[in-house]
């Protein structure tokens, strides 16, 4: 039986935590990503992306919805990244004028 993306419990833009990326030594929480794409199956997969733009595939049985704190941390990290990139763009544009 083929799974469709419509039957997936999470949709594009949702915040998910991939528990398969959690480490015990050294202690590291599961990665938080936003759903960029739902790949139909079988097996169904989510394409998640970090605030820095790293994308990976996660299995539905390994993910859970992000908590409010995890979503806020993700959004803050994404905003910091955007600010850094804007500043870099300004500095590079300024160096071309010199």
C-alpha cells in the first residue's frame, strides 16, 4: 500500500524534533527542523531543515512535534542567521565600492 503525503500527520512548515539524532554521550538533544517536504512512501519520509539550512530526511517513527520552547529557539536561531547573512552582504557590498 502506498502512503500519500496527504495522510502524513505533519505538513510543510511544521516544527519537528528528530529523536534519532539525539545523543547520550556527549549529551545532545534531538535536532529541531521545519518540514520542507513530505516524501510519499512507502516508507514515508520528512525532509527537515535546520535554521542554518542543513537538510536531512527523517522517519515518521523518529519524529515528534516541537515544543513551544523548541519552536522559539528555532525561530531565534533562524533570525540570528538571517541577520548575520544580511550583515555579511552589507560588508561585501561595501568592500566592492572601496
